[in-house]
């Protein structure tokens, strides 16, 4: 798990320690969140999340076979977040946030208002990050002018043959071309941001290209982030440890799983219950990054306000279950996580 722990450490340092948008208000809130997450684990919290994931859309242009969106499995109505709704969210909790991650179930750049949202977060002194498959015509000037801090490009391979095996419908050359265009644009505009991160998910079919990817990343002038795949996106917490439906995809060199399908390490608490949150395009709040289906939502930030959900009945109940390791409430999503041994990955 070296790669995963390394990336978690780097991410934590970048977001919470060397964050140029940090201030006393955010730091005080962060301290409260750290104490709650690691020590007290209260059901009702007296602080705000330190970081949120915002899904601009749950629609995607690719058909990745391990992703429920790629498999056309809609756990909720498809749509796009509106800027006005995003603005309300930031106006409520933005002054406490270190970072907003604009991605999850869909391709964020398909939302026509994405850079308006990024810019609003930027104006509110919040670090911003987008993860994209980068498989369409881009307007690099808009990306740079938005104030985006980091652009993660999902590129799982160092050739079209390996890349297209998982990123079905995508073009390796298109992605590389877009990276070059964005780098050239940054140079002409005299901007360092967004920093580009090449995210390489390691599968059985592409693990032999890691060294080649390292050389290409150096030539492109981008950071390379190597991560093991996460099998069962959308229903990880329902799967039994011994059930590994995606064993044929897994790399033997870099994996989250042991030979019997068990995860290699288990986290003792849940970041999403005490530290950060996930807001879908329609304002619904999911308990964590593995919760794909609408039936498991904890409330709606656009309808009721974020904080009413953050300290609402379902959040409080979830914290109670995880803190006390209760397995008796069948049908409640966090009970599955308790039974599986807490595996909300960093």
C-alpha cells in the first residue's frame, strides 16, 4: 500500500499545511475536525467540513467497465449542477473549506458552468481541483483563467492499446494533445496553475507501462500519480472481503487487496462522517465516496441547507454506528462498512 499511503500523505500536506488560502478561521475549524475524527467522534459536531467533493454532473462520455456510470447504471437521475446552487453552498460553508474537489460519478468538464463554479470558489479563497478524462476539445484559456489549482488527468496507460482497454471510447492521443495544449497555454499566459497531475490507475494490463509513463510525464512536465485500482466503484461497501469480482483487472504489483480479496489495511474511522462531505449535482449529500445510490443519501443541501444535513438525523446516526461498531441495523449503508472493517480509503 506504499503508493496509496504516499499519495494520502502528499495530499494532506498540500491541502491542509501548504495551502496558500489557509487562514485562522479554517485552521480553528480543522483542529476541531481532527479532534472529532481521531479522538472524540461525537454524533453532533460543532464545526464545518474541511473539504468537500462536488459532483458537477453524473454524466460521462466514456464507458469504463468498473464504473457504474460507465456501465449506464444510474443510481439517481442524471443531470448537471447549476451555478446558483453551487454559489449557495459556498456562501454557507466556503469560509471554512480548504479545498473543493469537482468530480466523482461523471465527467465534470461536461458541465458548461464548471469554470464559473471553479472561479467562484477561487474568489472565496478555496483550493480547487478537477479530475477529468480530458477526451474532448478544450478551451485551455478558460481552464487557466478560472483560477483552477490542479487538474487531474485520468490516463491509465502509456499507449493507446493499454489506455483504451479500460477507458472505453477514449483516445490516448487526444488526451496527450490536450495536455500539451494546456501546458503551452500556461506558458503563453505566464501562469503556473493549474498544475497538471497524470493519474495512472494500475491494472493487470498496464502495469508494464509504468516506467514508460514516468518518462512521458517528465517530458510533458506533469506530475505522475500512480494508484492501485479500486474495484467495485459504487458498491464497495456491499461486497464481502472474499468476493473479488474484478480480480482479472487487478495488478499483482500494485493492489489494494490481498490474494484472498481482503483489503491490505483497514482504516479505523471515517473521513466522510467527521472530516469531509460529498455533494451530488442535485444537492443530495451521500455518506461517502462509495455510495452511488440515491436511497442512501443523508439529505439535500440545496433544499435544506448544508448544515441542517451535516448535523441531521442520518449523519448523527451514522456517526453513532461507526463509533460504536454496531452491525445490527441492516439496510443502513454505514452498517455494511462496519461489517467490512472500515475501508473508506484515503
